[in-house]
């Protein structure tokens, strides 16, 4: 059974989970690949018997690039698939959307799972609720998930179709993955776009440095063009990686407008995070943070650049002295 694990990761949370799942699968399948979604030729997925697809959760569902990828998949009838994700509060609609999407391409979905990941939202106090994840425990769980998904897929392929999982009903789904608010009543897009980044060429190290280009989640930055930022596609990614990762401050966000938005964000996320405690055992939530006095400084208040660094595809907060405006 030839298999592949495909992942889409911004900060490294999903990358680490994908690698652990892959490690577990390889104990049975030597012929098991792992690859970034951006490098996959969807038309060649018919070469595989078992396909795993995972990403982070964006706005409580799969990122648009993942939706587009599923649409580009060929008919994969007779093959098997599984789903995984990372998030900072809950999976939301991700699981149901992805199961429906893969089944729509003919795949028999043999399982799914979700994990918490560290958060890098500059308008949220640090440490964030789920900082420290994925940890050793998470990665061991992901390895076991990889082993189990192989065993289950093999048994289903041999005729044990009663092992094919079904999505839980709405009440059970909401306890496992749901959001305790009506998203239709919440829209901070206009407020967030007031913080749109501004480029200062005189501070930029391009072409020696292309960190902002390489890490823009919406591919809205091209420093060889004028203007270098396309605001038509530069949406509120909530993280402004260009500003957070820039080593010189060439990307500037007007954080003077941020205090009011931060209050709204903190209140909103507090409500969204409530089920993590309410359904703690069901959602497998383990807090790894301790809130000590003076540690609630959000990333946007830190003066030194860069505020974040990406090492081997994993995002880390820089170890500057805690500074505020």
C-alpha cells in the first residue's frame, strides 16, 4: 500500500505533527512519502493507495489553498485518505469540510485527528493558551495515529468496512470541535486592515533577504515589483509575518491603532477558548503555560526585530528582553 503524507504549514506546528505521523506510518510502510502541499502535483495522487492531508485551521476551517488543492484532485475512487490538523482553540468546521471534500473525490476516509499548536498572533497576549504545543506527548500521539491509520486502512481494504468512521452528529461534533459563538456576528476584517503593512525600501536588504516574500501566507509580496505589496490579496492573516519576521523593520505595521483591536481580540478569543476547559478531557487539552507577572506582553509591543524567527520550518519567538512601548 503506497502512501503519502501531505501537509500545509505556516509556523511549523502542522509540519511537526505531519513528520510524527509519517514516522509512525513508516514502521509499516517503507514506501511512504512526506511532502509539502506546495510541492505536490495533484494529478499524480492516483499513484498512491493511502493519502494523508493536513494543515492548520484558519478562521475555523481549512485554508483556501487547501480547498483549492482538493478541488484540483482527480477522481481517487478505490483509494483511502485521512485528515489531520493543528489549531489554537478548536478544529471548527475543518474536520467536517475535509471529510466531505475527500469523500467527494472518491476517497474512503479512514480517520482524522487534531492537535493544538503554539500561537503567534501579535494582538494576543503571550504566552498564548496553547503555547508549547505540539510537545513530546503530542508527537507521540501523532506517531501512534500514523500507526493506527495504517492498521485500520489495511483492514478496511481487506473488507472490514465497519471500521470506516462516520462524522459524529451535530451535538457530539460541537463538543469535540465546535465554536461557542456565531461567527456571522463577528467581523474584525475592517479593523484589522487598518494595520496593513507598509514597506520601507531604505531599510530593506532585498535581494539578499527575502524572508517576507517566502513567508507571506497569501503570496502578496513581490519586492521586485512596484508597489511591492498587493493589498487586494493581503488579507488580515492575523499574524503579519512580514512585519514579525523582518530583521530590519522594513515592513512596518501601524501598531498605534492596535490597542483597541487587541481588547476585542482578547475578549473574542477568551470566548472561543472556553470549550477547551469545558470539554477538557474530550478535547484532550493540556495547558503547558504558566502566566507570571509581566509575561503578558503581546508581540506587537516588542520593539526589537525580528520578533519571530523561522528555523527549519518551525516558528519561534525571539529571546529579546521583554520591552513595551
